[in-house]
């Protein structure tokens, strides 16, 4: 019995990747054959199995976009396509894949904006993050951490130079180094800290419903609040039962959890 | 004679109550008193006490009536009267009479055999009227079949006339309905599910029963509040939710209850979790009754071997069939595709159609025939699609498939219908422009997985990073502090070196060295310097250069005792005299003076330690 179990172990371990690969290959094949429903079924089955892969997300986005292209669109397809591309961008280590995902995303969002415009609503699909967050994302967490270390060393050197040097020019140079490096150290460390916080705690999602009207915490629709457009990338603040609290630009409210799809991160 | 007559009368008076107590009482009733032709009435005779009743026979019913059934059953009651327990047995003979002709009939009498004696009951009258003559009884929405009225007619009115109303006729008990105890006396609700663990979409059958104690009067049912099943899709398994279906009789806590089914639902869980079924509530006239709150543990079907395209919630056993007509059309013409999805469980309300280039599927027309069959929900949904081919040639329409989880087989299944090929001939419809289609500028798909970033190591995840970040500044701070501390230490050391106490130590060491030598002048010189240092260290007085009597007075003013001051002065004088004597001094004398000098210094030190104020 034990021997049989031991022999079965490698086979069991090997089953999972092969099933994953088969699902991916089936999805790609269906995509190439212009059969979006089969492709969607395969890529969604991969996602159900917890497979986090930039290419699978990207091809899933293409499958949904293909269904729209073939005039067989289901409600939410544009949002799901956008989700696949957003996830691919987030996960990818391939700059060309990320670039293709970004251009596909732009097409999807312009289609959503065009439809909204036809309804008489003007939406800015790309709601910018706060300047501070934008700055923290500019260089990335490790870069800001390295910059902070550099300014820390410069500050230390300046302090020692100012203390030990006797020549007036050297002391003046040290004073300038201190004056520059001290605030820069604080800023760089804070940006690294923000980037780290975002990496660990920031959850984002894409709206996968044609339009979502945000409500307050009691489920009452917010007056004057704009409708969240399909394919918009929102920040998830909190969750409670079937409701999710989101932030999108200056908009802050609760929406049904089923209208969102969370973006996986590495 | 008179005495004998009086004794006889007294005996009779004593025996009459006893005889009266022993004689059975018979009560006769017929319910209802008036019926229509074709209906039935119940003629019953209750005998109390009836423990000795062995037979009951009714006189042949008159023409126009027929006897359709009869029974004889005892019931027991224990009463407590003035602390004494007594048991009363009532025998009930019931005769079911069916009317076939109009008229007024006399029923009975009924002859009862009790302990070998034959007892005859009174007669009762039954009126039979033509069909449709009696006013239509307004059905109670909760008791349209008059179940509880039947109780009332059959038992309640008669039992009220007996010493108690807790008589329990014998009923066929259904053990499946029996319970250990009743949550409420008299009437209560009871809810039960056929399973407490299910997967999302699997049917859970919920039954809600009403239990009524057969010996109690009819409950007045009103104000029903439905069970709360917000986490489930709910389908009724009975044809009419407003009807009450008698389920049988049950023993609950040693008593007999009539049980009726109020509700029966197929519930389909909508999501995973511990889902609650909130109780049904009902007013019974004597207060509100509610059924139990039930919980069903719901999970998703297993991930292993789950087919692509499976939608969570599709549970049951499904079959698909399809027909396509016509198979040969012109471009742009309509092809009818009729798909029938049948089976048990919660059938999906939509199908995923095979999207192919050159084929447009329009929204389907859906018709359904869903119902319960032996408490299992299922049926057929028919989807009628119109398909428009936009490309010429042979077009493969593909397959329609529905994956499902079969809870009985514990496996996934796939219901599939192959649609086959249609031949599309040239038609008048315009060819759709490819560029006019939406999202025609999408990039190419990727064929290989694996372009995913692995989780990066981050500098700032380590506390060491934050320590390193602060290190240069901290090092500078440490350097500044270290320098300051070293300065303070050096200052203090320097101060220690130049203090009178430190000098005294040096002088005493020099004195020891001189005493060890053989130079009397050097010993005296060292003694003088030791004494001067001693005065400076312990009395705070510099006696150097002060001569003669002045030394003693200066020391005395500084708080040194006159005796010690005198000794110090004398020693200084002696040492100076010997040191500068032209003949020189004896070595032993010089050593003696050195010893005394040390003693005086110790006295000064002792005085300083004890506190000068006391010396003063």
C-alpha cells in the first residue's frame, strides 16, 4: 500500500501542471480558431484553479475582446477584457506583453468611453492616483529605498565633514550636503514606505458590469455621484458581505462585489 | 317492621350514588348534522367509563344511507381528585355514513356490549339535502381542506361533553413524523431539511409541518410569515402553497398529534458558507408559533476534474438535444436552432452558444416546463435561437454543452448537443465589413505561459534596511556623544590628579620612601611636606610659609582641635629644626617624627570624616 502510494505521488504531482497546460493550450487553440466562448471557458477554468500567469490573463482579455468583436458580446465582456489586460500588465515581466496589454486596454476603454458618450455621459476612464502615490510608483519601491540609502550616506558624510573639517570651503560644502540630503532622505524613505504599503495592502479591481452606481454604507445610492464605467480600475478599500467599498479618483462609495473583479498581483 | 323498612331505605340511599357512579354514560352525536347527497357524516357514540366495552353495533341504517366504515377505540385519562388518582377509560364507536338520497333520517341506536351487558344508545338525526343546496363553505387559506375543522367535528365537540378533553383515540402513527418533544404545547411548527450539507446549486428539500394535539380544540391559523431563504433559490414542491396536506399522525412527547404539511420547498444554495433558513411564523389564535432556524453547510463542487466552462451552481443531471432547420439557406437568412435542456436540479436559465466566424446568434426565446416529480425539481427548458449565417459555404455551427455536477454520482458530467453543418448559398444580404466590427485592432495572442514576474525581494521588507538607513546619522551622533563623554572623563581625571587629597597621597608615598632610606634630613623634609599636604587636604588650610604660633591658630580657625593643631605645629617646628640643624639629626628620631606626622595626618583625616562641626 505504502509502495503504491509512493509510486502514485510523482504522478499526482505531475497531473496539475499538465492539466494547467492543457487548459491553456485549449484556450489558445480556441482563440486562434476564433471560438471565443471555448477560449473563455478554458482561461476562466485556469483562473478558477488559482493559476496566476500574465500570459493567461492577457489571452483571457483577448478572448473577451474577441467575443465583442464577433458581435456576440455578453454584458460585462469589455470589463472582463480590461481586467485581463490590467492583470497582464501587473504580472508581466515581458515589456512587449505589457505594452500590448496597455494598447489593448486603451482600445477597450475608448470603446467604453465611446458608448458612454453615445449615452450623453462624458467619462475620464483614466482616473489618476494621488500625486504622492504617482510619485511612489514612478521609481518603484526598491529604487526609492536605494535613493533613501544614498541620501542617508550623504547626510552622514556631510555631518562628519562639517564636524571634522577645518577648511572653510570644506565646511560650507558639508553644510550644503546636509541641507540637501536630510529632507531628501525623509522624502525618499516615505515614498519607499508608501510603495511598500501599496504592494502589501493595496487591492485593486476592475468594474466588470456595464455600469455601477455607487451607494453609501447603507446601500442608498449616492446623490450626484457619477456612475462607475465598465472597465474602470478602482481601489478596493473594504469589503462587507456582498458589498465592496471602492475609491475611484475622487469618488468613494460602496458597490456590489459581483460587479468587480480583483486584480491578481505577483 | 318499621325499623326494617328504615334500614332498607338507608341501604338504598347509600348504594344509589355508588350505582350511579358505576353506570356508563353514553353520548351520541352526528357531524355534520346536515349533508348533501353524496357526502358523508360521522355518527359516533362515546361510552365512559368504557374499559369493559367489547362490541359496538349500529342498527342497520335506513335506505338512502350506507355504512362505509366503523371503528371502536378506547382512550385513557388519569385525573387527580383530592389527592386520589383515578383512571377513566372512554370507548368511542364511530360509524361513517354516506348519503345517497335526500331526506331526514334517524341513526341508531347503537348497541354496546360492556362487561357482558348490552347497552343501547340514543338515536340521532341526519338531514340529507340535494347536491348544491348547502352554502359553499369559505375555505380558510391555511386550511382549505378543513383539516382542523374535521378534527373539531370528529373529536372536539364530542369530547367537550366528557369529564376532560384529553381523550386520545387511536391513530395510525407515522414514526417518521414523531419527535422527542414538543417545543410548544398544543400546536407547534416543525421544519426539517433532507440534508444539512450540500454544494452550491444542489437541491435541499425543506418541509414545514404543523403539529396539532388531537385532543385540543382547533387552532385558528392566521398571519403566516414565510420561511426566510434569501441565500437560496426557492421552488415550491406542492401545487398550491395555500393548501394544507395532512401527513399523518405522530407521537410527540408521549402525546398524539395530527401532522399536516404546510410548505415543501426545493432550495438551491446560491453561494458557499453556512446558510441559514429563517423560521416560518404563524399565529394559532393562542399566540405565535415558529419553526426552527436551520443551517445548511454549503461548499463548492470539487475543483478536481472540473470541466472548462462549468458554472458554479449547475448541479443535477442534465441532458441536451438540438435540432437545426433548414440545413441549407441563403446568406443572411434565418436558421432555427431549437435546443432542449432537460433533467433534474436547477436547470441553467441560459446556454453558452458556440460563437463562430460568419454566424450570428440572436437572443433565444425560452420556454420552460419545470415542476417537481416525487419531490425532485426538474423539467425542461427549450431555447429557440435564430441563427443568421453571414458567410457563404459550409459552416460548422459547433456544439452546445452544459457541464454539471451530479451529486448522486459525485462526478462532473457534460450534456452536449452537436449542431452540425449548414450550407450557406449566396444571398442578397450585404456582406458585413470586417473593419466596421468593434475592437478590430487587438494584438496577437501569446502561445506560451510564463511571462510572469516572480515575487521580488524588497530592500525595505527587512528591518536591517531601516537600521542601515539611520546608521550614518546614528554614527555621527555616537561620535559627537563619544567625544563629549571623553572630554568630561579627561577633565575629571585631571581634576582628580591636582586635588589636595591626591597630593597628600603622593606626599605620604614619598614619606614612606624616605623612611625606607637612611637620610634623616630627607625624612624630615618629607614629613614637613606630608603634614602641609595633610592640612590642605583635610582641613583646607595651606600652612606652607606660615610660621610658629600662626600655624596652630590658622588650623584652629579652620576647625581643627587645638590639640591636633598644636601637635602639627610642634612637629613642623621639630622637623624644620632637625632638617636645618648643622649637626644633622639622628635617623631614628627622624623616623619617629615621620611616624608621628603620619598619626597627626590620620587625626586630621578622622576629624574630617567625622565632620568638622562636632570638632568645633
